[in-house]
């Protein structure tokens, strides 16, 4: 802001005959006047015009990044607030219980091994057995060969045992099918930024307007807008943000993650070995991406970039 003020003062100083208006005011200060009339001013030299144009360009260069930075800061703070709300919905907060205390497990998608989860269970009543990681205990309907539940039933809340699903624990989500609809309305050839880098919506072909299949999950979005670039250079606003996912580290500790403003979620779980589906703690400790991470049941071994960056 100080830079902007300095440039404006400089522009006023170099303007030709800048003293005419001020001297006119001084001469009429005692007698008073009803209107101000400017005297004719001498022509502007090429050098003076060049300097003024240079300063105007400099002002634009200072102002545009300033507003861009402010927008990024707002998106970052809003995303952190959303992560905190989701954490409370899972772990409980403000004297209220959460999904974990009601169900006894984390709201992970039904899979044989850990993987990024969509948070769908916070919006929709899950099938029996959801949330069991690397185990089929108390889940006789789990088919290990297909990694899905069969003949499962929904969880209902039992007032006596105080267990069972009593959601929705979150509101304001969007279905993956609705996201697909927005993508398929784009002009042919439009390019998309990363949206579903962890596959919680199951996009099969992110090239609009080709039909993009998805699952039936409902997801919660961060606050970094998703904008497509069309072939003519124009842009199309698509979504408020990208899906926030639930992940797990080597120590079996859970965390929420948003992909930030660029590149989508860059934290990647192992795809093989004994820790398949889990994120190395060392990756979280030394992370330098713009991912926003919020641990649920442990202290974050690393730290997010400040929102002011």
C-alpha cells in the first residue's frame, strides 16, 4: 500500500503546471468562491507523458498481485475452517459427539486396504462394516476377493447403546454425479485443472464433453475454485473447490487433506508392500507442497505453508 501511495505522489509531482490549481485556490481562499475554474495548462511533453504512463503501469502491477494474494489468502483460511468443521463432525466438538464415537470407526470408504476416502459416510448412512481397516472382524458380509460388502444393511442409531449412524454429520456436500454433469457441459477441448487426484469420485475420462463416469459418493469441497480453460482462451467457473479426502499415515493416524490452489493433492500413499494405502510419515514431515493437512487423532508431524504465502 505504501508503494502505491508513493507512486501516486510521484505522478502528481511531475504533472505539468501542477501549481496553477493550488495557486488559484490560495488566491481565492480569502474571498471565497462557488466554483473552481482551471486555467489553461501548457502542453504535456513526450517525456512527461511517458513517465506518467510508466507510473500507471507500475500501479497496475502493484495492485493486481495485491488483490490476487488477498484472494488466495481468503481461500486458504476458508479451506482451513472447512477442515476444522469436518474434524469436529468426525471426532465431535462443542459438547457434541461425532461419527467416530457413534460408529466406533473412522468414516473410511469400504476397501480391503487403506486408501483416500471420500467422506461420503458423513453425508449418507453407510453400509454395515464401513470403516474397518485391514480387517474383516465383525463383518461377515465382506468379500475379500472383490473388496466389497455384500448383503449389507445400513446402520441405525440405537438410543440404548448410543451407537449407530445419526447423521448427516455434514451438510453442503456435492455428489460426484453432479460434478460429472458440470464437466460434461464444458465445450469440446476445454482443459481442466486437477480435481479428483485421489480418485474418490472415480472419474474415468476427464476430457469434456466425453461422458465421465463416477461413483455415488457425496464429497465436501475445499475453497480453491476450479476453473476450466476453453479453446478460445476464455474460462468457465466449475466448482467452489476440489474434494477433501481422508487419508492415513504409516502410524495408522488419520488426517484430512485439501489439494490447495495448484496440482491437486500431492501426498501419495504407497501402492505396494506392507504399508499399501498408507502415506509415509517422512513425506508428511518434509512436505513443501500447498496441500492443507489437518490431523484428527495425532499431532501433525509437519506443518502447512502459512496462508499468507
